[in-house]
């Protein structure tokens, strides 16, 4: 069965980076095979997770939204259309 991944981009509020990182360290796992948080700039981050299949990703969404709700106070709006996250998900095409 094909693995699935999700990637979520965040912009953290000025002065909240350390608190955001600390809060992320207590995020529970929701069935992902692996996940990691990447700091891509002073205030920008991307969270990536790999799931065994599409259904595992779908099943994890309520928990991931719960984590996001806990972190919203640290995040700034990316745009009116996106809100505070820019998520994308899909099948893993190539894995090394």
C-alpha cells in the first residue's frame, strides 16, 4: 500500500519562536510513521509527517487539528485565504 505524507507551513509570531518550539515538543503522535519540524527561516517552519497509507492520514486529522488549536496563539496569519497554516498532503511517489 502506498505511503502518504503531509506538510504544513507555519509563520510564528515575532518573539514566540522558542515557546512555539517548546510547545511542539509536547505534540502527541497520531499514527504517523515519522514526523519532524523544520525551521526554514527566522519565523517560518514546516512540519512533515509520513503515514502508512491514506486512511491513516485521514484518521490522524482530528488529532493534528487538536495540536494546531493548541498552537494557534503562537502563529501569525499567512494570508486571509489560508489562515495560519498552509497544509498539503499526498501520496509518496519516491522514497530513498
